[in-house]
């Protein structure tokens, strides 16, 4: 899989370029980087040093290989660690980045616990699964209450941003292409391949069925929810 959640290089670039006053060589932390599609893009478009953190070593190994192949390995350092206990000193980073990952710790908790690591005036950029409407059909409301009970509306998340001591610098919703091109289409191909590989394996089939259900739900209910980029500045 090129990435582990919705997004694309185009929208990583868009979010980064909306940040107004980064230093020429920013110190960047990519939290929950996965296999690092957005890490590599950040390395291409910035002159900064990027620390890429994930708790799954095969993803980090894949990122290292691709960084070396592109000649970007001098700009990216990988760390196997947990976002629940980040091993960095206060004020270390000009920018913390988390695409599709803050839900693991929780939106409000992530904003609270990561803030001390950002220098005053530095930035936090996250993409977060968000309700885009409030008139959700029961089927999709029930589904996400089971899968991600912490999902909130844009207004609710904006309120949390202010409460946690950030200024909202901007936000935008990832379009449907950001779900399909680099995530759901490759995922659908992997599901089909793995069904043959694990034919008769009930546990594997349950995992594949759950992934297919997620795709089907988005295809049916995409107007009601999406990933929203929130760009914040630490007060």
C-alpha cells in the first residue's frame, strides 16, 4: 500500500504551503508516519530535517528504502516509537505533522500532549476524520460510532483547537480523489489478492470483510464525512 489512510501528495503540499512563517530549515516531526508517503513529500518541498515516527518497523524500513532511492535519506530520520509517549524535549519542533493518525491518541489529547514539543509560534497540522453534515443516516452514524466514537464535526474540532491553546490558521476538506487514488483503489486490489491467498481462513476473511465494508460505506455516504486538514499555530 502506498499509504495507510486517505490523502495525496497534492494535498500534503497544499497544507504545507498554507503555513505562513516557517523558518528556512524547519525541524519537522511526522507522527504516525506509516510507510511515509507524506514524509517523502515533506522532504521534497522543504529544506527541513524530518523525524518520522511510527511503532511498526516494516513501515519505517520501507520509508528508509524509498528515501535512499530518492536521495532524501539525509533529510529523514526514522524512530520506532509511540505517539502516546513522544521522546522529545520541549520546544523541539517548528512543525508537527500527522496525516490520518491523531485519532489513535484522540484529537483533543493529541493537541494537548504534543503542544509542549512545538516552539512558541510553531505549527501543528493534522488531518482528522470529521462529520461534514449533521443529518447523518442511521447506518453511517452507527458504523462510525462503532469504528471511531471520537469523530466530531468541524465546528466541534475548531472549538477544541481554541481550548487547547492554538490559533486556527486554515482548514480544508480532502476531496474524494484523496480517498480513492492512493488508498481505496490500491486497498481494493489488495483485498482481492489476499482473498485468494487466505481462502478458507476465517480470521483473515473477517479482516478483509471489514476493509471492504469501510470502502462500501464511503462509496455510499461520502457526502456526510471526510478527512479535514486543520492547520494550527501554537500560542
